[in-house]
C-alpha cells in the first residue's frame, strides 16, 4: 500500500496490511472513485474493496474517510478471502445480475458474523452502528416495498441472522421477533440461527445452510475461491449440510 495511505491507519491495521501483502506478494492498491460505496447515505463514502485472484484495490470516494474504521473492515474481508482462503457464494448463471446481488447480500451477512467481532478485537466499536442500522430495518416492517414472498423471506432471515449474532440492543431484538412472528417465520428463523451457530467456523457449511433455508437451488450456485498465490480462480460444488 502506498505510504501516504498506510500512514492514515493505526499500527495494528498497518500490520494487517503488511501481513496480507507479504502472504500474497502483491501490493494492495488504493485509488479514488466517483461512485458511492453504498446505496445508503450513511455508508456512501465508506471505503470499498475490489478483490480478485490477481490483486486487490481499496476504493475511496472521500480521502478524509480513508481511515482505520472503514479500511480495517475491508482488509478483514480480504484476509478472509486470500489468507484464510474462505469461499464466496457465486451464481453459476446470472444474465440480469439479480442473482449476483442476492449472493452479495448473503456473502456480506455471513462474513460479518466473523468480521464484526474481529473489528472489536482491534479496539473498534462496531456494534453501536449495527444496532442503529438494524433497528431501522425492523422499524420499517412490514416492508411495504417488498411484496414478493421469497424476497420477504430473504430479507427476514438475513436480517435476523445479523440481529441474533451481532445486535446487543434488547429493543431491536424484540422488534425483530415481533416482525418474524407476524411473518410466521420466528421458529424457522431460530432454527436457522441455531444451525449457523454450530457451523460458523466453516464458511462452506454456513453457505450450504443459508441457501437451504433461503430455498436457493444448490445446483444454481457454486463456491468461489481466490487463490492469490497461484493467481487462480477456483470453483467447487456447495456441500450438502
């Protein structure tokens, strides 16, 4: 990473940059982008990560926002994909891009189960923001903009996963349970998080469990791995679990 950007990070995060770069024998690039990093106003200036089997780039919209809090989150994703060699969920065919967007939602939700606690280990406070963003989701229930039954199920289950594992606000938890009760999904949602809790150390099994509960056909998706050392993009079938 270019020195002027590295110096914006705290010592622990700088060490993480060096660990990733030494493992990969690749320098993490940093460059500006005019595009918002997120569709939500709260995260529009957040740093974004582009990662492949060839390299990685951190994109920033506002250089003042390039700091430990935003960058560490993306570096932890990158460490998972390159160093820990965990897979990502990828649709096999996606002519209109909708399945890729869904896979990205699943991917982010599952990765955050591991990454958010690690942010806390680095001395950051990730939970307060999660409490607020998740509160807004459940406050917006009954989600009048989501009418399709499968989309409602996905929204309910993925947000419940975040709420159950990462939200420490009892009020938000109560709102989530009330919404799931109204959707007639509470018991199934609890079964989902129970099963994820048992396999959270295996990304492969987390993906397998999630697509089963979301009713995503296993044959329509694959596990994708970024082998940075061999510059290879690998695919494997999703295991039964």
